[in-house]
C-alpha cells in the first residue's frame, strides 16, 4: 500500500516554552498516522481489539528531528508499512510542514501482536491481505 497522509494543525498545548512542538508530540503524531493508515485499509484498531482480542504493542521507536514545528502550522504525517509478518509490523513516518513542504522529522515504530493476556500472538488470517503486503 502506498504512503498514507494525515494532516494536523499544531495546537498551542503541543508547544514548549521555546514555542516549538515538544519532542514527545511527534510520537503522538506517528500514532495518529498509524491509526489513519490502518483505517485507510478498511478497518480500525478498535475492531482488532474488541472483536479479535488482538493488541498492537510498540517494541521500538526511532525518531530523527530535523526542523521544529510551531503553533498553528499545518503538518503532514506520511505513514507507510515498512515490513510485516503474522507476528510483527513496522511503520515508517515522515512528518513534514504542509507549506512549504519541508521534512521536520522521520522515524519508525515496530510492534508485536499480543492477545488479551498480553502474550505474543499472530494476526488473524483474515487481516493478512490488508497488513501483510510489505
């Protein structure tokens, strides 16, 4: 699946004393991008959790910060699946200014599938066509 784009506007609460977006908010934006990526595949996390009892746990996060984002700027989170198998999935992200187009940060997250008992599990086969394409 190609990259999915999610647009966000920087809220004042996301900035720090220096007037720039606090670094941890980039991880929140990655999560928003990931949720919207999955939604664009035709289903959502809530269904995986409530109907299937499958949870997606973060096991690794990487983020490289290049330029700051500031209050009221529009940013674009580009999300793609980097690799996946029935036990894990990795997403890649680019966080960019909308105008002018400028890379602010790039990163990735790796996840494993868990069951309700928080034990490693496998993604149910009916979702393989959606999430095991990479």
